[in-house]
């Protein structure tokens, strides 16, 4: 899962970013222009958004841009504006959740997981004879669970979440690894090859020079 955090308090950004990096791939930015550039370049599961950046309320413009890029991206506003009116205003702007400052890192982590699960949509997906539990992230065939390694599981469910879309190797590396630039270029090919040995034939298709896809039924 890839997370974007916009926070102009550099100390807080470093502390929270360091904690979350143990669980996700996270990009931390400190100004609005940098945040826009990252949103336009990458697809995020969740964006953590400090409402007030350098004295300016980022408001509807950034949340709208996030949702236009991908309606599946969850937005959690993290703000010192903690009145009921402030929370209602933030949610009305299009945020999915609102967290007051100061906050506990464990609570933030739980909210990220909850929002990501909610935005996955249908909890169970049937594809080519498989029953795929998108919340528990398990795969069954004829009631028998197919045991996948962590990376095989991550790759399969990422492709499943983008069912019908051709996903490039670069996007898969960005989605699955914290430092994709340090990962061997054939890692995705090897993971797909191992996955195919465990899954029914033809579920993951290769589109030459473009990437991989799990087609819609």
C-alpha cells in the first residue's frame, strides 16, 4: 500500500513518516506544490492531509484533485482544527476521515487500515473459479486455501484491485516495494511466474511490453 503524507511540521512529518514506513511505502511532502506533483505522478491508497499548510487552508482544491485522480484514494485530514464545525467542514470538503492533533500513531495506523479496507469495495471476488477475500486477503479454490507468499499475495491482490486494467512492472514495483529502485528488474516476472504455478491457468495474463492484467469476467 502506498501512502502520501502532507505535513508542514517537519519534525512531526519525520516522526510519523518513520513510524508508517515500517508498514507502508510512504511519501512525505511539506508543501502544497510538492503534494500536487506527487498526486499527479502516483496512485495512492490513502492521503494524510494537514489541512493548514504554511498558514493556508488547502481546502477543496487538493481533495478534489485527489478524488479526480482516483475515487478509490482515501483522504484522512489531520488537523489542529478540532471543533465539531471544523470536522464537519473537513468532511464536507470530501475527506473520508478526520483526526485531531495531537494523535496516537497506533490510532492513525488503524484508521489507515480501516479506510483502505472500506475503499476496496466488494469484500469477496469470484474470478476463474477462485474465491478471493479482499479483506482477509486469502484465496480459495474449491474451499481449499491457496498458500501464497507475502509478495505473491500483495501482487495478486494489487492486480485484482485493478481488475481489467493493464498494470506495468514499474507500477507494481512502486506499489509493492518501499525502495523499488533497489529491486532487481526481473523480480516482478519471477513473482508472477511463481504465482502462476499456484493459480489456475490463465488468470494472470501478460500483455507484451505493457504489463500484466487480471481480466474481468
